[in-house]
C-alpha cells in the first residue's frame, strides 16, 4: 500500500479531491495532511473525512524536525496541494522524485516565487493568453522548475475575468491531479 502525504495551506480543494479519489482504492491511502496554517479550512474538511492532520510551525518547517515529521509517516509520495513554502533541500534529497506539486499554469510560463493562485491568473489575463492550464511536476530546489510530469490545457476567452480563468484551471486540477498521482505510483511500483 502506497502512503501519500499531502501538504496544504488553504481550503484544500485539491487535497480533498485526492483523498476522495483514493479512499476506495487498495493501492494507495492518504496517511495525513500537513499544514503550516492552523486556520486552514482543509483541517476541518479532513476531520470530517477521518484523515489525520498535523499543523507545523514555521520554526519546525525550517528545521530537521520537519524531515523527521515526514519520515514518521513513511511516505511513498509527498504531494503539494496549495502549499506555498519552498521545500527544504534536505527533504528533497531525502525524497528524490517523491515530491510533486501542481501549478496553475503551463510551466515554464508564470512560475517562480510569488506566482501562485490569483497572481498567476492575473498574469495570464494581462498577457492576453489564449490558453492556460495546470502543470504537475516533481519538486526540486527551485520554485516550479522540477521535471514536468504532465500538463493539461484549457482555452481562455479574451473576455474571461481572472476569476473565470481560475475556475477553468481549478476544474482541470480537480479532474487530473489524482489520476496523475495514480499513474506516478503505478510507474514507480
């Protein structure tokens, strides 16, 4: 059984979709959701689904104790789902090709520090892009520069608002993130 750990910082819509996707499968289970935001609504959602959660402070995140926390769950895959902090290099070294992220653009466009959520969609709108999408990628030492695993595209209308772009991209996230995780697990198994 593959053990999945999810790191999330906010509402956790992708985390919940992943939990729901794997809840009736025999080959993977979400062991826990970890968050750096004690007020993240993902915590209540996970409680309702009986998924263990752990809040960790900024001080813990920057220490070797964070690596120990992850190790305690024996994860086969660590999934960033709306988690905004840069993963410490000692964690990346400990889990090579075992940490993945989803980004709300077609990388390498609109990636990097500060490019998340509405910031990305606003840049897409300002640059009059005719498509956007999501990129699922391995995490390395640099924001949004890890090897791309999969990308999914959506057409953008010139009149789409930032909010409409965000909804289109989020639909892609919810549709493709969990099945892509399943493919990664099968390919690594």
